[in-house]
């Protein structure tokens, strides 16, 4: 089939088609990059929120331990008082 296309048509059409295809592909790739970047930004913001929540829980952990120790001591005191 390539032999039936006159060379002058090939010389005129191929560069034009190639240029248009490159432009279309470039635009589509650019659009996909923007979409992917937006999704990654969303994921990163969710990860930051989770990190903040974990940090908050880590700060509270010593307080929870202290409360548990206080409750244990209170139970000991109550049992001593009630046994008297």
C-alpha cells in the first residue's frame, strides 16, 4: 500500500500528521500529570492528617499510663481502708 502513495503526498502529510499527533499526545500527557499530581497531593494531605493524629495519641499515652497507675494505687488504698 505504501508504494501506491505518491512521494510528494507522503512528504507533505507525514510531517503534518506527526506534528499533530505529538501535540495531542503532549496535551494528554500534561493533563494526566495534573490529575495524578492532584491525587498524590490528596494522598499526602491524608497521610499528614494521620501522622498528626498518631502524634496526638503518642502525647496522650503517658497520661493514660499515669491514670492507670493512679487507679491501681487507689484500688490498693481502698482495699486497705475497707479491710480495717
